[in-house]
């Protein structure tokens, strides 16, 4: 039998229920609280409630928490049915005693399993987490609390992405997203930009173009396109902004009726699939034609125009895959199909002899 004792602060909430908070080492928490994964017994009955571990998420948390300046202010939540005793010592403070028999753990982790798992693999003996604990009358109430606690509405992605440019010290996976978010901010809020006020963001709900689609365009280009050549410079944000703005100035000029005042529902050019696919068109014109300004982009977009069906007609995407103009959906498969079609059509058009105007 192992006994754990903690000083805790108790909150007055529902009658007959104990809710309290204390600080503990993550390894101790995992010694008295079980992560009970959801599954089925041999007779098909549901057991447990926790989702399976997400290795990439755990690695990301561990990478951050391994830093000397790592902070984790949000508490893990543990529920008990028995095995815990609470003694009031006055002024809202209680002494919590937890008894864990050999091989048994009286607590259940309701929220924070990924954080605890990440911390358990680190050698940080002095690092503690807050534990927000409650005592339930039975297992049904415990599972009920799990559902309620984990069914809260997450922050809108648009808000998170809009906040990224002003947040430092985030995990690695945010690096590219943060760069793209900064560029999208410039495109959306800089007068003279081809996309000024056009991108729908948390602070610009009237915009018509998806912010995630624009960020995906920039991230794709930064990974293997035109923007990749620009990120080596100190003024990478300005260079990327200028390139993308010039491209969409050309888009608006060549495909005016399908662009100006149109919504994603009325024009696939303004749709998420169209935006992302056109990013690859931008990259191809930059790579093959050296296009960086709107007149240079306009020349290539004119050649592509006969192959497009942004607001009417049909897309001859592949053999045996003909769709109406609005048959393109914002899915990975359709974006890939549209991208291949547009780039291949542009490639063929660029290979044809072009008429040279007389000087």
C-alpha cells in the first residue's frame, strides 16, 4: 500500500460533492490515477472512456516541456470513486490522502492523458502539474463527467490562426503556420493588396475567401514553390506578400467576372479548392516563366483561361471524369485533381508557339 498526501484547496460547488486542486509530480499522478482506454470486453460491453494515445501530439508536448522555460498552467483532471480521504483543515484548505494498493490505482484521468504521458518520459523530478480532482459517487457519474468535460467547444481555428503571428515560443508544428498567418494578415489588412479585406478571419468575418485556404497556399509554396526561394531573406514576409498580391492582382484582371464580388458558392475561383490549386499555378509560372509581377502572371493566366470553368461549363479533369463547374469540392482528392488539371493545362499552353506583337 502506497499513501500519498497533499495540501489542497477545496471549492464549494454541488452539494455532496468534493472538488479540490493540488500540485503533484506527474509520475505520482500516474501511480494513483489510471488512464482507462476505451475498448470492449470479451462479451462486447463498452469499457473505459479515454481515446488512444496520439504519438505525434505526445512528442510535440514532450519537446516543449523538455525546455527549461516550459510552463503548464492548465490542470489535469482526476476523478475518484474511493481510495481518497479528505480532511478539512480550515480556510478552504484540505488535506488529501490517497491510498493505492499494489497494482491498483483508485483515480481515473478524465482530462490530460497526453500531457501526463509526455511528462512521464522526461527526467524533471521537480516539475509539478496542477491536479483538479473530484470525488464521484459511482462509475456512471465518472463517465458522465468525462463526457461533459471533453465536450466543451474548442476555440475557433480562425481565432487561433489569427493569434499565431503575435505568439512566440510555440511548438515546431506552428512555425510554417505562423509564417503563413503573418503573410495572410498583410494581404488582408494592407491597403493596395489585391486581397485587401477579402479574407475571412475572426476579425474580418465579412471576407469571402477562406483564411485556411490562403494559408495552405502559402505553406505549399514555402515547402516546394516560389515562396521557398524567398524565405532565405530577412524581409521574407514582405517578399512573400508582394509575390502573392501581384499574382492575385493578375487573377482579378484576367478572370474578373469570376472574381469580383463573387462568393465561393458562385465561383470555384474563390472557393477553397480553387484558391489552393491556383497557388500551384502561381508556383509553376514563377518556376517556368520567372513570373513575379502582375503583367508577367497575366500572360500565363491568359493562356490558362480557355481551360477553366470557374462559374459555368464543365471541368474535363481526367478521362472519364467530367464534372459541372461547381462539382469541385473542398476535399484533398478534388484539390489534387484540380491542381493537376490546371498545371498540366498550363504546361501544354506554354509549350505552344505564342504570337509576338509587332513593336
